[in-house]
């Protein structure tokens, strides 16, 4: 199982709304993420910089690559687009992070 970490940016003043939306995450999206082999998924907020740090475990990299084509994923991006920095296609701006230490 592969672990992936990444960084995204939340717009200022949107911390509570971001957390609220994730507390109410759509069951269809959860199912799609699990179908893609994603588990143990966490997102952390650095409130000083509004940086979001995501960490997840993945069993199928090809399924992860296909997620952007899924309608539910595009709907989620549109739903979150008003509170995050996004790319032209609506996806969140995301920067992969290099693992430098792991203690299993």
C-alpha cells in the first residue's frame, strides 16, 4: 500500500466552512474514493498559512489517476471551488509532498 501526501490552499476566512463541508461529505464521493483504493485519508489545516495537508493510503495508482474523470469528483470540486485555490479545470491546486521520514 502506498502513502501519498499533498498540500492545498484554503482561502482566508473559509476554515469553518471547509470543515463543515467535509463533516457532511457526500456518501457517493466516499464510495468513489474507496472504489479508487483510497483509505486512511486525513486532511490537516495549518491555520497560520491556510495550508491544507492531505495524507492517504492508496492501493491502485491507476484508479487515483482516473478520479478526475468521475462526475462526482467534478461536482465536489465545483462545490469546494469557492473556498479553495483551484486550477482552471476546477480541481484544487495541489502540490505533492516528498516523504522524508516514516515511523510505522
